[in-house]
C-alpha cells in the first residue's frame, strides 16, 4: 500500500476513534478528557486534509504549533488563576511546545511564544508556593531549556533550513522543480524489485526545443522547461512522479497502474500541451514513449523500451504517444 494511502487509513481510523470516544466522554463530567479528544479529532482531520492538499500540507506544522501553544497557554492561565500547583502533564506540555516551536515556526515567533509560555510557567511556580527541592530543580531545568532555545534556536533552525535545502537540491532538479534523475532512478529500481510489481513509465521529450533556445534565447527556454514540468504535474494524481531526465527530456512514473492508464495519461498530457497558452513562451508539443513495468525484466530494459517508443513517436511526426512498436 503506498505511503499516502496508509496515512489516509490511519488518519481515518483515528478520526473514527476520537469521534466515538468524544461522544462517550461528552456524557460524563470529565471536561479535560473531552477537550483532549476534541484536540485529537482536529489533529487527525488536519493530517487527513494535509495528505490531499499540498497547500494545507505546508501549513500543518505551523497549525500544530499554534494548537499546542494555545492549549499550553490555556492550561497555564487556568492553573495560575486557580493557584494550582504544577503537574507532570503540564510540565511535559511546556517542554513539547518549546521544542515544537523552535522546530517548525520561524525563530522570531518561536522566541516570543517560548518567552510567554516560560514566563507563565515560572509565574505558576511562584504562585503555587511550592518549596519541594525536586520541583524547584525541575522548574530551573525547564527554564534553562527555554533560555537555551531562545539563545541558540536560530543557528539550530538555520542548520535545519540548510539541510532541507540541500536535501531538496539532491532530490529535485534546480531549474524545473521536478525530481532529479538520481531520485527517479532510485524510484524505478525500487519499483522493479517489488513483488507483483505494477506501474507505467512515460519518457517525454519537448519537440523542436532547440529551435526555442535558438530563436528566443535560453531564458525563454528555461521558462519553457519550468512550464513544461508544471503542465505535466497538472495531469497527474497524488503519488505519481515527474522527473527531469536531462535537457528537455522528462520522465513520469505511475506506480500501481497498467499500460492502459499510462496511455490515457499520455493523451491527457498531449492535449494539455496543445491547448496551453503561456505568456512569453511559444506553443509547445511533446512526444511520449509509454512502457509498462510488466513488459521489462529490469530498470534498464524498461527505460530502453520507453526510449525506443519515444523515438518511434518522433519519427512518426512528433506530438503523439507510442505504447507499442516493432523491434
């Protein structure tokens, strides 16, 4: 089962569980457990939604920090108002919030949120009138953690950002944003090793691309390559992969699909290119070779077969897809 489907299943199971338990808990007096179940239900719905929408997926970490931050502040303010002592769950929540803030949100916002929470946490200790040495040591350590994150959180975040950028450069083609040749190679090799393997490979080449570079300049050519990658991605579902193989040649991998679906997707891409009107970019067409994983014994055989069909499409006049050819 692909990862995104497994995550879907787990998120929906979690939604069902929290819905059922929320209905049960709502009949009793335990409002704390009710609020915890509602928070779990909301988190599960966010995960499910993020799995289907890229824009939401990018915002989920910030939403998570906002939720845990709001929950922590509410708990601290309520406890301070009631002059309650600190407990282990509240202390754990404070630590989780601080770590999550400096992990997922920009440094400046994380620092202010951390300062607010740590200030309330310290105020709670003062108001509680506790004199136990062990608790005093724990409070001191947590306040020290907050101070350390405030002082050193920025370089930690910068390192994470740089690592993420480096990973993206390895995984993605810098110009088009499509997956890199290395990653596509790894995905193909992995798919070919799966038992009962099933999938389709499309090899695509922009027609007469040299004429675009020669006639309009390399800047327009670069914009055309970026636009081509977007047009291809528009025609695919979640889980399908687009990679730049080199120059004006791209690859698309459709895991779990058969040859018939590959031909349908190829037709969709051809039509998308024919009808696209892109500002400052001349009209483009594409030639496509389509090959099913079941037709090849190895990754090299699969790529070779799709390549042969791509050249057959070019020899037949371009702007078409070929999924079967002699030889």
